[in-house]
C-alpha cells in the first residue's frame, strides 16, 4: 500500500505546479501523483496554439518526475476516505496520505452520439488525433464559438482544411466580447476561409454514409467527416461529493485552497474560490489559474501559509489577432471600448456599478498587471475616465 506525505489526484498543469511547490517547500516529504492520462503532466495551451504553428511537441512536457513525485499514470481514483486518509484507484490499489490535493479538472460536455469521428479537444491524445486528421482532405465542423472552438477552427484553417463553425450565438465569443467585436470576428473568420453558420445550434446528430450529420435548430443540416466539440467542461467533482466535501459550482475552498475537510485541498479548474478584487466566488478554467493556484495549494499543504488572492488572466490566438483578458469579461456587463485601431488593437473595459470588473487587452500586450490594479480600484468610473487609461 503506497504511503505518501502528499497525494495529488490529477495529472494536469495544476497537479504539476503543486508537485513542484511541495518539493520546494518540503523536500523531505513524499509526493504521489495519480493521473488517468497515460502521459505525465504537460502544458495544455500549445495543443490549440503553438503546436499548430510549428512548435515541437517535446516543448510541452513539464518535467514533473524531476520534482521527485512518484507518477501513477493510467490510473483513476474512484473513492476517497477522508477519515482513513486513503484513496482507492480503479484497479483496487489503496494510497495513504497525510494531505490530499484534488486537481481533478473537468470533463468535456459530450454530444449524444458515440463515435470516434467526434473529438472533444482537451488532451494531448485529442491533439494528436486531430493533427493526423488535418493531413487528410476531409470536412471538419467545429461545434461552438467559444474559447476552444474559435482556436481549433483557426488552427485547422491554417492547415488549409475545409472548416465550418456552427455557432448558436450571433457572434464568435459572444459571451465574452461586446456584440460589435463578436460580429467583426464572424467576418474575419469568413475572410480566412472558415464557413460560418451563425445563430444555428445543434438539434440532433446522426451518422450517414461515413459522415456525421448535424441537424440544426433552424431545420438545416451540416455534414462533416470530423466534428470538434467545444462545448465547455463539467467540473470533476464526483470524488469530492463522494468524500462529503462542500461542492457548489466546483469544490469550495478557502483562501489557502483547503476544502471543508482540513486535510484535503483543491485547486485549478475544479476549485471554487473567493476572489477579493471582484468580491465574488470564481471557478476559472485557464492556465494562469492552474499554475498559480496549484503552486499555492502545494505551499499551503506543506505548511507554508500563503493565501490565494490572485486574479487570473487568460489569453488566446485567433489567426493574426490575439488577446489577454483579466477579471470578469462578461458581454452582459456595460462595456467601454477604447480602440487604437478599431477591432485590431485596443482595450475593452467591463463595468458594473461604476467599477471596472474586467479588462480585455486586444492585441495589446504587457498590461495584465496594470489591468489587475485598475480592477482593484474602488472607482466610481465613468466611461470617459477610461479612455487612454491603458496601456499605462
């Protein structure tokens, strides 16, 4: 029966960041990391970004084994016993721990048809499958116009593939971007050769003669050999629920990443944490949060008290355009755009009750910390106060 000082459930960026922090803060403590994936931890963003632009695959590996952590790959924890401080995997192996970290991430929302012609783009194996298919002259359909959908459609089109996006909203990234920017992106993608079917959701899904046939909400049909589904994730809270932890849109943690059980911590995509700057509880599914929160969870597990007060950011590349976003970037908020060149370079501010809640840095770089400082300011701000405020 493996016996670890620290046990990490999960094999993503959060898990690696925690393992590295544990090694730094308690080099004498033993660390076990259990991952359902067959691969050791790796960087996720390159799967939909840099790898499609020629970055070599070997650059994604995070070198977790060098931290001294014992990696148990291809194993899935099925039960946690908080009282006995043990966890059991899908082969019946039991692992004891003194402190446990749940870095279980999330599972992609799935479509009602089981076929290997649908790719839920989340893992290295998903990337490898899609990359191999992108060498063939087949039709691709991307379902959803959000973060993953917009990146994957751009990546496939850069390989000169036939790509159609099926998007229920009127614009690309419509939940994040102001309506005029989301509408601009539709035209931008069309200019790049992507077929854009806007205002069409999925009503049904079948197979016909070797292809997938999507029936749409406007009684249309979309036929493609490969579907990429970018429908978001469901946080992996099953273990937390089984262990009796508090769950509310993710595993609820305090400012040191501790759950409702004092020896169990949670971090990354699955964790719901209080953010001081926004005065709200957040669950964030992006790299900066994974790395920063994973590290802070590891430090706290090792007894190095470090509150998590970080306001995460995220970023994306869409053909030649790119952005960084900080805070609550919700298109339903009041938005104030300050364009240097309309839709090509500028800053969009998201306001609520006179305070800046989020900042979209559109092709504007090196301003994330300035944006965080602005969000921390009490205001009140009028729209005219924000013109020219960033870049600082």
